[in-house]
C-alpha cells in the first residue's frame, strides 16, 4: 500500500478567511496557467548540515525568505528547519515528520497576492548528534514573466508592489543583502501616484 504524503503549509498569518481563499484560488490558477503556456522555472538544491558538538557556535543557514512563489522542502528525520513567529518573537522548529513535505511561501507569492500571504522568514540550525540533509525545490515564474499583484488580490486597495521578473527581483535581493535593506520594501509602491503608474502591470487570471 502507498502512503499519502503530509503537506505542512507554513505562513505567518493564521486566519483563514473567505477573501484569502478567493485570492489563493486565483493565484494558484494563474501560476498553473503560466506553467502550461510557458516554460516553468525551477531550481533544486540539496543541503547537508554536518553534526556539530556545539550547535550554538555554528551557522547552518542564515535567516532569510525565499525569492520565488513556493519552496517545497523534503528533509531528513533530523529537525533543523526553524521559522520565525511573532507575539512573542521567537524561532519555532518545524517537526521532521516522516513522508512530509514542507511548503514555504516565497517573496514573489507575497507580491502576487499583494501581501495577503506573507513569505516565510526561516533559517536552518545544525544538530549536535546527527547530520541533516534537506532537498529544496524552488518554484518561480519563467525569467521573462513579470509578477505583480493580482486584481483579485486588490479588492479596491492600491497595489503594494511594482511588477518585477524573477531575475530582476534577485538583483534587488542582492543589493538589499549588501545594504541590510528589505528587498520587498525596495519593490514596494509608496504613493498613490506610483500605484497609478503601475496599473498596466497588474496580472489577472
């Protein structure tokens, strides 16, 4: 017999209200239509974290958000993935569940949903007794496709982000990393005039 994998969906906000389900439906529909019409863009990475006798003095993977739409993570049974929670601020370890795949929301999905879904701020820590291995599958749009807030995500509010391609956004992230700034804030639209100038960039399903 086969076992159906468990999917753990991580995101910052807990409330699952009707407007959010509506936005998620249209966002998923749009992503699937783009994948059918154009060549999708995916990246796979394998990370190995050797055991360390003093984990507090070692860095596994620096705290960050992922750049694409989603990241699918398959990890060994050694826990080490942590996500940041608010109220109070703290790091929470994601359980290593057999057969489970962790799904992280990325920055471009936050842009696509106009901030209704937040990208996951996370990090990886090392283990005292065992090596840890994780496989990450990063899903994003084709390199030439611009990503901007869906009309369905606006609901009468202005767009919070300007349109960017995945390579353009990676360039912004690189600049943000060297300056200590936030990449999402660097592509945010701050004024009503800016929002009006980006109306033509909106993506609708």
